[in-house]
C-alpha cells in the first residue's frame, strides 16, 4: 500500500534543510565574523612610497605622505594633490580631488585609487609587480600595476 505524502511535508522538510545549511555556514561557536573579514590590510606600511603605472593610455602616479602626484605622457611634471588613505580587507584605497587645471579639463574630479596584492604585468616589460592598481578619475577608470619603495618589482634573471 502506498501512502501519499502531503505536499506540505516537502515544503517543511525543505525549510528545515535550508535552515540547517545556513546554520552550518555561520562562524564556529557563533563568535561572529571571521577575523579575515574584519582585519584591515597591513601589507603596505603608512610610510612606504607607492608608485603606480599603466599603459593605454600611459599614466603614472606616486603616493607618499598623503600626497598623490598624477602624471601622463603629455604632462610629465604632473599634478599633486592631497589624498586620504583607507586600509580595507584586501588592499589600500586613496581618495582625493583633482585640482582645477584648465589644460586637463578634470578640475574637481573625484580621484579614487585601489591597490591590491597580486602579481601584475604592465604588458610591456618583463617586470612582475607585487600589486594591481586601479585609478578612477571622474568617469574614467585606468588599470595598471604598483610597487613600493620597500616592495619593488621583480625582473627575470638575465641569461
């Protein structure tokens, strides 16, 4: 003899299994978030000078002591302005505003930089940089690589 299961039994069983699955995903002992989720990135000390560079278009920047200097192939002297540093979970961020310059047309634009750990290639040299850089100036996003005065890029051994 076959006993039909009521439809609500499957719904209830599904709810119980979902609850158990979600409960199993929590932190051990109910202690809260995992320490990895709340620890600020400390891979670049506050006193380290950071160099960033990208291609297509060619650009570079230097960040040191709360100041960023942004340079392009057309403006190799660059423009300097203050930035604020923020250490996130997996890297650093810097935020500031491009100063008013009539030749660039970017005066007052928000500038945000993200520097995250990971091998990076500039696509033009054999250098391996220890950080990936993302630079947003207003609506434009530029990508490149970064290194610091204490964590330089690596080059392959010469034959």
